[in-house]
C-alpha cells in the first residue's frame, strides 16, 4: 500500500553533514519533495518534506531517521490565514508558486485554497498585515 505524508525533520549539528535523505531514497525507495529547507552547516537543519512510498518501507525509513537522531514531527497544519488580519491586498498572489491564492471576481477578495498550499512560506514575508502563519 502506498503512502504520502508530510513531515518536519529537525537535524542537530552532528547530523547536518550526513547523507540522511540519500539513505531514504537508496535504502527505502522513498520519493521525497522538499517543501521547505533551512540548513545551517555545522549548526542545525530543518526540512519539511513530503515522503511517498510503500507503507512498509516508509515505516522502516522513519525508524532509520529516529535511530539516526533526527527529530520527526508530522506536519499537522500547513500555512493558515488569519482572516481578521487579512486585508485582501493581493501581495500573496504574486509570490505563491502553486496558485493557492486567487482573486474573487466581483468582490476582489483574496481567496486561499489550503489544498494547493505546500507550506513553502513564501507568502509569510510578503504579507503586509502578517495574516499568513505557519503552524507545525
């Protein structure tokens, strides 16, 4: 049975230089899509990944990560919009790589489709009223 899950991986400084994601691909035949990465060499790392593969191999891959010392967290919520802060300025529309934002004809309100959102975070600094938030 195939699975597709979004996870947050946190790497300590001793793990940043190791080929951990390579091992997930090579040893466990998992596909990955990097949704967000923040790596500081010799310090720490944060990856938000979508992992896909056979359930049995996925479970083995997660076990490998835990044994290696990688902290794993399910991506419980992606990017959310605080509706009371949003002014529908449209700044988010131009920076979103997936088209999760659109302009409603007639009302000119900005609509947000969470299903299209990949939690890349591009909209967060682009939002003048700071209505976009990431929740892990």
